[in-house]
């Protein structure tokens, strides 16, 4: 692996870690743990108890605007109400989430700088590295909008969509940043069919991911409106939504598309289906099981976190699978 590939891989792994941490923030309801940005309760290092907060430094007017966005009475926001809302566990959960974004920025910038030495031989790698850095900066800006919008649904979905595209651009950099990238050994006729199958699989996973972000927005709202109700009661509420029902049923489309692509690899790839294909199939089956647990048993917080994290890893491996089917000399890794 070249130095450039190591940097791009570092950026990719840091994004995956950030998505796991972000999922923890969502399910614990800690998204508003730090009500301001880029500081947290007016501090660079957040306080551990409410007595350490200097409320005179807080942008109260912004907080009132955010309350209006969330459907709350802006006049209900005061120093006393903020004092009551301070939750040290949520504060530090959100702060760790913010700190987890720092490696993403560092590795993305380093990858872009290193890409200058790639631009003559592999110009697309340079532009993918540039796009990755741009997406990181845009998502950082959107992170602030998420805070000050009061977790507005549309902003959250766009935030996730950009993260999914970032996985693709960084995966390409990590894959193509060498003279001899990994390619799948397969005859020409089967190669064309496999490209179609994996492209379809990529499309349905992206669709399922966007639908999933909508479901997570719904569970966020349920967490607010049903704070005293058990999480098991959420399922009945969700089943009134066509988005939830479509997302649940569409998972079978993902499974069928996965089996189609995997079967082609097993039949036509030299040596049979490889680690990438087996990993994708394994994660899809695991996701089906986790979805079944949430739909039929209970919406456990840890299941939600694992479901989101595995989705990010799945998407990364499908991107890699598709890149491995690109034109060129195809061989076994």
C-alpha cells in the first residue's frame, strides 16, 4: 500500500468511526448536548457541571430562534431553562462526537495535499481527493446548521447523504492511489453482467440508506413526543408511516440484489466469490436480522447503533466491489 493510499484509508476509517459515534449521539438523544457551535456551553472544553457554565457567554437569541424551529415557544428559553436542560452525559457524548470529526478533517486535508503528486498520472484521484475535502468542509458547516436548526429533519438527511458520498470518494482514492490497483479476475462477458449487478446493488443500498435516515428522524421525533413511553410502543407508531413500511420491505430488494451480484461472482470470478463479496453478503444478512429484531422484538439502542454503523461499512465495501470491476487488467487480489 502506498503512502497516499494509507492517508486515504485513514480518512475513510475516520469517517466510519465518526458515523458510529454519530449514531450513538442520535440514539442517546445527545444531539443537543452542546447547544452552541463551535464552542460547547460557551467553552472550548465543555463543563462537567452546570455551576461551571458562564451563561452570559451563551447566544441566547440564537437559542430562541432554534426553539422556534423546533416548535417551542422562544420566550420559554431563559438562563433558568437552560440551566435545567444541562445534562453532563449528553454534553460529553456530543463533544466526543465533535472531537471524532477532527481526524476526518486532518486525513482528508492530508489526502488532498498528497493528491497533488497524483494529478499527472491519475487526475481523477486528485479530483476525488478535492471533492472529499470539499464534502468534509460542507458537512462541517452543515454540522453547525444541524445544531442551530434544532435537528431539522431535512438538514439531517442531507448531512447523512453527504457522508455516504464521502465514503465513495475516499474509497476511490484508497483503491486507485497506486499503479496496480486491486481488480477482480473475471472473463469479459461476466464482467459486464457483474458491473450491472453491483451498480444496481449500490443504487438500492443508497436508496435504503436515505429511507433509513428518514426512519431515524421519525425515531428522533418519537423520542421527544414519547419520552415517557417505552421504546417498544414506537413500532406501532412507525407502522402508520409509508416510509417505514417501504424501508422495511425494500430490504428484501437489497437482499435479492446482493444475492444476484454474489452469485455472478461465485460462478464467474477466478477462485469463486472473494472476501469483498462474502463480506457484503454477510453484512446484508446481519442487517436483515437486526431489522427483524427492531420490527418484531424491540427498538434497542445498541441495535440502532449497530444497524447504522454496519450500513456505512456495507456501503464502503460495495463501492470497493464496484471499483474492483472497473476496466483494466483483472486479477485476483
